[in-house]
């Protein structure tokens, strides 16, 4: 059947993620979604992301990364280091990079706090590394990589032997949400809605690339610290309405739990917030583009925008990596609300995060 993707999954996979429907029903859902996917890259990302969600086998993430420009570049850079590589940082990112690029000759981890074994590799202190001037090292830390690099250079490592993982992530994020197919699909009439505004840069970028600085924008950021950042970025735009609200499928008062720079609605968080639905707050507005990145509550946001989606068919850019089932539950819901949607997928990191589903009106 045209544009149908086949998956080697079975009932055991479904049991692993606690799916409550049978294999036939799940297969039918996958078939329906795949028939709405527009290009080969999107099909590759979708099929491998589904298989990763079902199996948690990092080989499927590797398959996605080598289809992206920066993923291929990192893969080639790692493979050039024939004498092996140490990973600085035995945290989550450090563990994952070794699991994803499992064919690389990893020598061990360097960590200032941990000791012992991680991912089957020794965890050592910096001063225990022999021949620093010829040793390759990958800095896995998301923050303060520049300071870590400075420390390594002072310790005797050579700049040519240092790879900084965050530089690849930052470069890959430049086109996130605003791929050419999104900007060309249907005239850009109506408001831009930014759910999970974070620091305001996405809304500002939208105004800049559309070259319409008067376009109406509705931006939502419930975390108090992030909201302050958004205000600093967006206060100069009179056409941007910034709300300190969480967005979901109900109108309520709940709490926000913050962890670093990320936050999400929680029953026992430390910050009280108003929760709104897009249908109730801005359902009477013309909406052109809906972007959603809310740490796992993407499905609820879309459910709370049911009438907007059914009636207006806005372009959507929705993160589908926070929960394992998002890769199929989000497109499934969008098709239920508007069967005319066509999908693209793109991946914007050299890890497991930042997979975005794009929906455009196929008519």
C-alpha cells in the first residue's frame, strides 16, 4: 500500500509500554498515520521513533541521527578518533551518547563526583588520564562546556582532540519549528500561538522570518523565571500578548513543578498557576500557526484546542518526544480532529530529544 510503513513490533512491545489496545488496532493506527506522512525523511524518523518508544533500543535513535546533517557530522567526527574517546560527564547525556553511538571505541568516563563503572566503562578522575596531549575527549555536559574546555586545555588536552556535544545541539536547533515547508504551506494569515514560550525567542523568530512585525502573537509561559525571560524578549512588541498561564484541556487552577529551566503542571508543585484552554481563551481569533512544547502535556493542549483545530486547521508544530507514546498519540489525535492534515517530522538534537511533528492542511 502506498506510503505505508511496516514495523517489526509485536504484542510484547505493546505490553512493555502498557498499551491498552491490541496489535491489530495499533497496526491500523500506524498505517493511518504513515499514509499522511509527506516525505521519506519523515517516514524514517517516524518508524524509528516508534520503534525506539516501543523497545528503548538506542539503535533506532542512531538511525534517525545519521539521517540528519549534524548527526552524520558527529558520527564521522567520532569515527575518526581511532585511538578511542573519553566522555567528560557521566550524567544522562554522557550515558546516552555512548549508548546511541555504541560502535565507537569509548575508553571511559571522566567525572568529578562519580566513581566506579558506568555503561560498562570505568569512571576516572581527570588527573588519572595518561598522555592527555594525545587523548580524545567528548564534553557531554549541556551547560558550562566552555569552562570545562578551558579546564581541559589547562590540564594538557589539545583543542583538536576536544569535541563539544552541545555545539552540535545548538546548531541543529536553528530551523526548529520554522522549516521551509511550514512557511510555504497555506498563506500565513492569522495569529501565531506559542505554547511553552520558554524565553520568547521562538515568538520573536516567527515575527522576524515572516517579516510581519505587527502579526498578532499569543504566547504562554507559566514558569515565573521563564516568564520573566519572555517579558524581557517580547515586551517591545505591542502585538504580542504574553500570558503567565499553563495550557491544557481544562480551565482550572493547578501547580507548576520546576526542574532547572524546565517546568510542568503538577499536583504538588511549588508554584500556583491558572490553567486555560486555547478554545476558551482565543477560540474566537483567527489562528494560523500553533507551536506546542510543554514537557509532556502536548496531547492535553491539543485537546483543549479542539474547536480551533476542527474549524481552522492551523499549521501545527508539536514536540513528540517527552512521552514514549507521543509519537503516535499526537498525530492520531490531530487526524481525529482534522483528517485533512499531512505530516512531516524533523529531529533537532544529537540525542533522543527534540523530535517535532509538523501538521499542514493537505487541501
